[in-house]
C-alpha cells in the first residue's frame, strides 16, 4: 500500500469526524442555551409565586373576612330593629292620653 492511497482514506474520515464534532458542538450550544432559558423561567416563576403569596389573599382568608363583615352587618341590623321597637314603644306611650291630676282647689 502506498502513501497516496492511505491518505485518500484518512482525509474523508477526518472531514467526517470534523463534521460530526461541529454538529455536536452546535447541538450542545443549543442545549446549554435552552437550559439557561429554563433556569430563568424557573426563577421568574418562583418570584411570581412569592409575589402572589404576599400580595393576594387565599380563598379561606376571603371567607373569614366575608363572615366577619356579614356578622357585623347582622349585628347592626339587630340594633336597628331593637331601636325601631323602642321608638314604636315611645310613640305608643305618647299617643295614649295621660290622666290629668286635678288639684283640690
């Protein structure tokens, strides 16, 4: 085997190996870029979850607040009813004729 025939086989193999390594390098770069983007999205999501947890109330918290407000409104309603009953009683008492005292002159 002479030198020229051996180089004829090695040259294309080196070129093929270079092509494979170049493709591998490009794919590896895209994988790394995708991993960096995924990490950024993960950080953004964690920040958003923290923001939501600190600034928005939960469903159970809203129910507690609603129950407190409705309890206060119910108490006011009962106070108004009691006040209306007292006013009605006072009005009825004023509408009744009062017996007058006659002095013994």
